[in-house]
C-alpha cells in the first residue's frame, strides 16, 4: 500500500530539505511496510524553493513536483497536490516544520483501525499574541456554523482514498478545506498537538490572507450570515415600531418626543451603518456567485516533474 504526502510550498527555501529528511526517516524506519510518495507543489515561489525541491527529486524519485505559473495561494496548492496523489491514504502537511512529522505513525495507526479522516488539530501555537487571538476569535465564530471543527482548526490531516475521491469531486472556487472535509461525513478521529514555532524563514500567511480565508470559510460554511442579516433586520424594525409608538403617544399627550437633532442623527447613522454592513455581506455572496459562473481554474500548472 502507498501513502502520499502533500506539501504546499511557497518561499520555503531552507526548510524543505529538513522536512523531507524527517518524512524519509519515518517511512524508512517506522512505516517501512508502506510505499510512499511526496508531492511538493511550488506555489509560484520567487526564492530557491523550486530548485531545492528538484534537487531532492534527483536523489529520490518518490518526490514528485508540480510548479504553478504564479502564486495562487495555499488552498490552490493543497487542492492540486490532493488531486495528483495516488496513495491509498494521503497526508497534507506544511513545509515549514511547524507540523510535527513524528505524529505520522500515530495518524496511520488510526487509519489502519478504520478512521477515514485523521485530523491533527492545534491546541496551541507558538505564534505572536495577535495571531493567537485572531485564530481563537475566527474559530469561535466558525464553530457557530460547524460545531465539529476543533477549536484550533487544522490542515495537518490524513485522508483515506475513498474520502479523498469524494472531496476532489467538489468543484467550486473559494473553498473552505476544513468545512468541505468534515461535510463528507466519513469516520473521523482527532489527535491534539501544539503547533511548533517556525525556525526557518518568515510566514507568508499575512493578515490579508487570514481575513480572505476567514470570509471564504464563514460564507461557505453555512447560511448563518444571511440569517443574521434577517435577524438584525427584524430586531431593528421592532425597535423602530416601538419608538414610533412612543413618539405618537408623546405627541398626543402634548409632549415633545425629543429635542434637537442628535437623536435623529444617531438613529440615521446606526441604521445606515447596519444597512451598509448587510449590503457588504450580500455583495460577498454575489461576488462568489460571479466567480463560480466565470469557471476560472483554481490554479495553472506550468510544469510537472513526475
């Protein structure tokens, strides 16, 4: 049987060799009964990452390489690798050594016992405080839509071949990897771990990319945001109706409902702000519909080294 390892690579020069050595050690010493392949997807790196991967391929033909024409993003690289994988099980792992390779045997054992998805989820991370806070808030919101998602999220995961075939059959843009995988409903087991501190290079996962991925996740996960718009609209209307009754009642009694322009301006700005936020959420959905209709591919492969 064969196990495929998928690694999305973007500006990971210096860490790819060490990641490969750890994976190679695991499969030659601890998982020697399995054949393996390592699929590295270069996501348009502008450093020496591709050269480093190709040097590994010269030494080990179990290393397969896909090279994109430009940077399409981590999700696109993961999807390309998962579609190219031929193994009976496929493991997605990061290239920066923040996911502990030592967990691979434990993941495989759970798969051997019948798990069709084995998720290694982050209980903590050796990142900056702002990254930790953003991650906790984002996943707290996402769990409102998908309660099965672990609190720290995941992308270090083993996927059985049958599960992967179903996952690959989903043909949409702006995908939410974690949500799509859990949506399949296959037997899932979990392994907690602490995400390690990056020792080489700098993370390319900046705030803009985090916000983009969060929007993709939250809007793709469910219709919760649309329901929230409806709920806010109903509540605002009720408050407006109650306030209107108060104004009429006060006028009939000869009183002045309010004095000056301040209350009026507050009401206009509050309602106007809510309307703009709601229009923004609806606009995000419309953009995603338009993006689907255009049917552009998620990525373009320049070269395959298989």
